């Protein structure tokens, strides 16, 4: 008598398809590692963001209870001349800082790009302003901007025969002085991003262009700049956002003065919320700043994709 052996039906995985538990193990471990950071972001970033959106629809009265005003706070922002000036100053500062830091960052990157051993020291020294505390940097520049003849910057420009400048003390030059310091601090960051982009440029293209007799300017125009186009888009977005959200340097250097000539949106929001106790209007200003940053990012990404296609 022969027995027929039938294989037992078990839950075996088909070839090429790992078990479900194995497939979920990797993502689950990754989310567990991300959980602490996500909880911090939720508590300190996303929840305050939604609370600020909710408070922007109220007249916040700490001890009397909040009063619903709808979009009145946003109407105040649109119609108030002080807000219009602060928004204009923020845009001018963002554009000037963005253009200046990108141009100087590219120039420095082209100068110190290369395999020479001593260049690591130059790159490190040039990058130091980025890792220095912004409040300390602004305080040092405030001393350098001393408007008297003995001020450091006035002494330096005096060597070239230029008369002493009022810098932060004048309504006509306070915003430009802040822009000068912001460009000085933002240039090394852009320089390092450009250096990373220059590493990916094919050196064979330079050699072929040199054989064809192309000048340095033509090689820069037709090889380097097109290869760095993605880097330009990234830096433009980051620098513009950084310029729109500027706060510490303005607060330390001028606090928006003199006579509001350097008031930007962030310092105005701070004064409304923590000095004048107009938390509803300040929350609305924060939402407007967030929407402006979001719109700028979306527009830049759309332009980048359109150019890529």
C-alpha cells in the first residue's frame, strides 16, 4: 500500500515578494527614528502656526476674552501705510541681499575652486560668518557702522578720499547698511553651494573649449553658468526667503529706525505682538509673510520646471 503525500498548505511567500512584515519593517523603523523630531515640529511649529491662523481672525484681549473680527486684521494690514512701508523694505532688502550674495558667492567660488592644498584654509575662513551667531555679528557691525569720523568703516573709506557716512543714523542709508551686512554674511553660504556645483562640471568640456581657442569668459558663459543653472534656482529661493524673513540683524542694528526707514515685516510683527499687545494684527501679519514665502517658492519652482521642459 502506497501512501500519497500531499504538501501542507502554508503561508509561504511567493518568489520575489518578501513577507508583509519584512516589507513594513524598514519604513516602521525609519518613522520611529523620525518620531521625536516630528513631535517637536508638531508642538513648536505646526500647532503654533494653526493657532496663529485662528488668532488672526480675532481681536485678542488677554483678560477680557477674544472678540471675533473676521478679516478685519487683514484689512488693517492692507490699508495701513506702516505695513506697506515694512513690506516694501522687506522686498528691497530681500532682492538686494539675494543678488549681492549670489554674485559675490559665485565670484569667490570661481576664485578658490580647485584642488590646491592651501584652499581648505581659505574656504574655512570665508565660511566663518555663516556659523557665527547672528546677534554677535550684528553687534560687531553696529560698532563698525559708528557714524563719527573715528568709526571703523568711515576710517577705511577715508583712505580712498570718501567723506564719512552716517550709515545707520540716516534714513537714506540705514536700509542699505543692513543690506551690506546681510550680503557679507550670506555670500559664504552661497559660495559653498556654488563650490559643490562646480565639482559636477565635466572638466573635459573645459579642455575641449580651450583646444578650440575659447576665452575664459566664453568658457564661463557657455559651460560653467549653464551647468550651475539648478544651483542658481536653489540659491535664489533660499536667499529670497532668508531676505523676507530677516529679523535679528534689523532688530539689533536699528530696531526699524530711524523713523521707520529700516522697518521690515518681521520687526513690525514683533512690535505689534509683544510691545503693543495687538496679537491679532501681528498674527495676520505672520500669515501674510507665510503666504508670501509660499508664493515665492511655488513661483520659482514653476519657472524652474518650465525652463527644464
